[in-house]
C-alpha cells in the first residue's frame, strides 16, 4: 500500500531525509479498526502539516512516512518530523 502525500520538489544540493513510523503497528494489526485509525491518523497528520510547508515532500508507505527537504536546511526536516510526532504521541503511536 502506497500513498503519495506530496512529491513536487526538485532537489539540488543537500537533501535531508526523515523516516517516521507507527510504533507498535504490528500490535495494532490484531484489531483492524485500531490499525485503520492509526494509519488514518498518520496520513492525515502528515498531510495537514504539509499544507503549509512548500519545502518538504513526503511519501506514505504502509505504516511509515518518508519525508525529505531540499532546501539545504536540516531544520526544515527536523521541524516537520517533530510536528508529526507531536501529533502522533497523544494517540500513543
């Protein structure tokens, strides 16, 4: 299962990449509704953050989000990953 969130950046120079996944997703797979809820939260959280970020692209694959910043600023990818995980932690993902 693959879900492209946004991939419209042309990278030149340094590119920073982050890999974020749902902690304990194998456990959630035992409960189909819980697994769906976890994936929905992950995908929607990433999409919401990306709405206001033009310098980040991301690709959702199964229970993870691979994101990258092409603006040669490591702070961009750190900010994206931090915001994503702050949205996931209250749900214990």
